[in-house]
C-alpha cells in the first residue's frame, strides 16, 4: 500500500509540475517568433510604430519567460528525487538530449535574451534583430532536445539493455535524434505553441479594440498574429496526422483509447464527437458510446492512409488476435516474467562464478528481453490507459484546434477590409478564446502522457517500477508546497501581465 501511494503521489507531483510548466512554455515558443517577425518589419520599414509594437510584446514575453523558468528547473530535479530508478535505468539515454539542451540551446537563448531585451539603442538595429531571431531559434532548440527525450519515452530506439548493469545504454545517437516519434512530437508541439501565441496577441489586441484604445497598434498586431496563426495551424494539422500514424505503428493501445475503440475493425470510423459509456470496459459487452458522431473510414485513413485498413481495438490488444498477428498482453506478461526470472538467475550465477548457468540464463533472458517491462504487470488489462481521460482530452484538443483556424480566418478577413474594430461579437470571441488555447495545450499533453500509461518508457518500464525508494509522505508534502508555489507564480504572472496590458504599448 505504501508503494502504491508513493507511485500515485509521484505521478501527481510530476503531472502538477508539467502542467504548470506548460502554461508558460508554448507562449514563449510562439511569442519569440512573432516578436522577431515584428522587429524584422521595423528594421525593413524604419516605421517607429513597429518598434513600439515589438517592444510591447517583447515586454510580455520577458515576463512569461522569467516566471516559466522556475517550473522547468524543478521538473528536471524531480527525475533525481522522485524517479531515481527511472534515472538509473535510462539515464544514459534520457540524459543526453537534456544535457545538449542545457549546454547549447539554453545558453544561446539566455545570452541573446539580454541583448534583445536591454540592447535597444545600445547595439545596431541589425545586431539587435539577429539577437531576437537567435532567442527564437534557441528557445525552440530547447524544446527540440526535450521533446527528443520525450519522444524516446514514447518509442524507445537506439539502445540496448545491459544485463550486467541493469541499465539501457545508447547504441546509436542518430536513431534517438531522428526517431519518427520524436520529430513528429517536436513539430506538432512547437506549432501548437505558435497557435497559442497567436491567440494571445489577437486576444490582447481585441481587448484594446473593445476599449477603443491603441487602434493602429491592435490592428497591426492582429494582422501579423492572424496570418502567422493560420499558417502554423494548417501545418499543425499535417503534424497531427503524422502523430496519429506514429501512434498506430508504435502505440496502438494509446490510439485505441484516444478513439474509444474497443473492437477493432477494417475501415474503422473516426469519432468526431462522442459520449463514452462509463460502464464499458475491455472485459464486458456494453456499448462503447452513449452517443457518437462518426466519420466513416476516418480512423483507418488517419492511421494507415488506407480506407479499409484494420485498426485494432483494446480487446484485440489485450486478448490478442491471431488473424492480425497481434500477441495478447497475457502472453507478453508471461514472456516478461521469464525475462525477469532469467535476469535474476544470470546475476546470481555470475556472482557465484557459474559460467555455464550464467550463459544459459543470459540466453533465456535475451530471447524474452523485449517483453521485460511486461513482467512487472499483474494482469493483461493493466496495459489499458484511462480511456475516458485520453478520449476526452484528445477530442478537446482537436475540436479547439479547428475553432482556432476558423477564428484566424475570420479575424484576418475583417482586419484586411478594415472592419474588425466594428465586429464586437468577434472581438469578444477572440478574448474568450485565449483560455481555450491553454485548455487545448494541456489537453494535448494529457493525451500524450495519460495515453501512454502504465508505461514510463513504452513497453519497457512501468511507472510503478520507476519511482525512488522514499517515503510517500515526503512526496505528498512537496506536492502541496509546489502547488502553492506554482499557483502563486501563475497569479503573479497574470497580475503583472494584466497590469502591463492596461498600461499599453507606451515607449519606455
């Protein structure tokens, strides 16, 4: 019971830190590029209005950057405090991209951030502009290495398990870097950050128009943000399509949970909207949905780009399907337990100097090592993540994504014909859409991480085996301390941001 409590509190604390951290990160990722675009226009045109506009959004960027930094640092420390088994087993691999992020991307970002923010009229226009672009590139390179690490957790490649040290060791760095899951996740994540930043600029500018303030500034800002937001939203659709395909290939259980698919089928439909039956589970015959609005063949096309492709459901993935060459979770667990026992035999025989027995045990382990992680699961249904959470988070993210595209198109149209300031209904919708942008961001991460459960490393390391051997009361205490601190930081950010917005884009 103590162990279960420790796992639950460790998961809760990391989830808390990650969700709070991701409130700040996407705005930084996107706002750096929007600011760089605005400053480029200023340097090209020499129009002081663009300088004024750039400096205002740069100030809001600086506030967000400074406060968001704290949550990211704490999250990295948690790998050593709460997840030491995880860090031991995969630290050689997971630590490499994080180290590169700290050495290369973060230092470049931080160095030129000082020039960008404090260098106005102290360096040349062109050098200042270069610094602004390097901050944008550096912040996104930071995201690259972090998401390479996360992509590896979703689809581990380029490594080998060393039975002597009980650690996974990197065998090919380039496989890690060019992991299809990693670069798909990177592109989808940063483009979603650009969407949020575009919403932020449009929302704040719409507030000015509703107040009848800073009309020229607001119109110009909306023009840039709506154009940028529309382009990156359409790109986000393509990366989302690729992400679904990667899930189908490497995380089929997650894909089935995302769509509430319990029974696999050829020509599987995509659920555009649905209400799950709360009584449904893998081991009963209840209806999957109370209500759904399906798109015929949509899931097969999305997953495999074929109309009649077979998409396995949770039932096939748990109990197996010989017709489609799908091994049951029960058989994987059996093989995993053989691997766990063989690894123990190997270590004991090696310690006693029994080379022959060690050789036999090692051969048995290597034959079943692919399923080592399954050996720590108790029953086949343990491989199923929380379906309702995954399904609703995924559909919330997708639904809001389409709304943002519509908002960008309408906003761009009316600002181009110089009628946006008179469309009060649209301006109010733009202001209200900002919190929806944050909801979509968090929903995306919930889909990715909850959908991967019960795995810390997909198919290799269950979450329950990744924690540190510490008292759950310690994690519980720090959970509430972090909750208080992060909430205070968020309140501080909102207050500082709103104060600066009320002041408006005045010259410093």
